[in-house]
C-alpha cells in the first residue's frame, strides 16, 4: 500500500475492510479485478455499512456484487452509490441499478456502435 496522502484521514487495505466498513462514510473501490477482489463488496459487507454511506466503484464492476448492491439500495441499507464501471458492457437496458435515484453513473459511450454511427 502506498503512503497516505495528507488530505486523507485514514487509508486501509482491502484486507482490513471488515474491521472498518461500519465506520466509513464513503467507500471508494480502486483496485484490480482478481480472484481475491471478485465480489469483495458483497451483501454481508454492505450490511455493516452505515445507512448514510456511499459506495464509489472506480475499479471494475464485479468487485461489488451487483445483486447485493441492488438489494442494499432498494432496502436503504446504504445511502447510495456512484459507479464508473459496470458488470456488463455496454450496460444492459434492464440493469436494475438504473431504477434508483441514489445512484450516479458514468454513461460514457464514446466507444459504442451508436456513437460511431453519429460521427460518420
């Protein structure tokens, strides 16, 4: 783990996650997708987060379990989520996470078939 920037109060490794999730206002995921990090944020871990906490996933979609995140948002287990990544690309029209007002998403489409057609 890198040295903690002065502007950050605490910096934890994913191996320390279980002990700190209940204290966090924001959980920011920024790690590689590996067998160890697949579903790192699951229903059990979401359940110990504060009801006002936000999950921010800048890493890869499968690091946070999609159905567990859906249930946590639906049931008010966490306050919201910001996603810069998805489980499937391009995002499916039936993605259940689009139903929530407590979610922010990056809808970058520069590489979609539709965006290329509008450029031609």
